[in-house]
C-alpha cells in the first residue's frame, strides 16, 4: 500500500499530539513531521514530497491560509481549526475538508478517506493509457465504446448502464461500476455517487447536491463532493 506523506502545522502542542496519534492509527498515512508554525514547515517541502498537510488557520506571524497561498506547488490540505468562520475561504482554496477542534476520530477518518481518493486520482492521471476507447461485454457481443461518447454510467444491482451522447438507449453490461472506475481515464471521468460516474466533459453545472449533464440531473453525494470540487478547481 502506498502511503501518503503527511505534515502537521499547528501552534498548539495538544493539537499536534492529537493529530499525530490519529495519523499513526491509519495504515495508509505516514507522518513526515510536525511543526509549530508555517516557517518551521518550509524545509520539509524542500527535502521530500508532501502529499497532505493538516493545517491550522489562526497562528502567529502567518496564518494557515496565507501560508498555503505562498506555496508554488500546493499539496492537498485539510484545515484543522477552532474557528468555523474561515470555512468558505478554506474551500475556495480547494481544501479536502475543514475540521473543527477538538477533532473527533470518526471525522478525521472521513476526511483522510476523501484525501486518499483525491490524491490517488491526481497521481494516477499521468499513468493512464493513451487509448481513447474501451471494449465492454454486452449480452451477445463485445462492443467498442469511445470515451468521448460516454455521458455517464449508472450502476445498478447486478449490471451497469452506459449512457451515450448519441443514443437514447443505454448500453447494458454485467461489468460493475467499480470495474469501470478503475478502467476509465481519471482525468475525464469521476465518481459522484455510489451509483454514478460522469464524464467531466459532459458536465454543464454543479450545484451543492446535484450535477447537471444537459437535461439530466444526477445526485452528488457528500463523500464525493469535495473531490469533485477539488478537480473542478484545478481546471479554473
């Protein structure tokens, strides 16, 4: 299992201790270091790749938000703070999550789960195959489908419906949605719900709980919402 390199930046020792303890309980996290302020964190970015930072906001000399804006290569970030008034600005900086102190362990687990999925997406983009199509098994044949033709995929109990731009009738296959999630290029396709994967090229509008693809409305669950916002933020 590839571990995510993590860095904690917080001016409160008890918060550093708590987050370090939480990180040590998660098998896919590795603690690169803990720092009592942004300035002390700078050397870590020079000597190794940091995948994820747990960042306090209100700190002496330099706030967490100011610090993040100074980084030329921004890692993924989970803000950890006692003040909820910074939440909007935090999400505008494409934060994976925003945790309020004292952080419950279950909220920490949910946040790092989102981070693992999003960082995995980013790391896998450059390793995708150059094919612009895939073959799928239908009931009586094997069919080629071009990525550009796919609008969205709908996972049902025992099969998947592939909805295409130029066809009213979806292509039905017994291959699972999870199978397609691993095969489709992650720079073009993203899961927005346990039952849906959408083509980013076909997305017209994103509301809080809904994704619009033309006249089609699909639900976007909370688990995948921040990942979607982070990916869209990279394209702004």
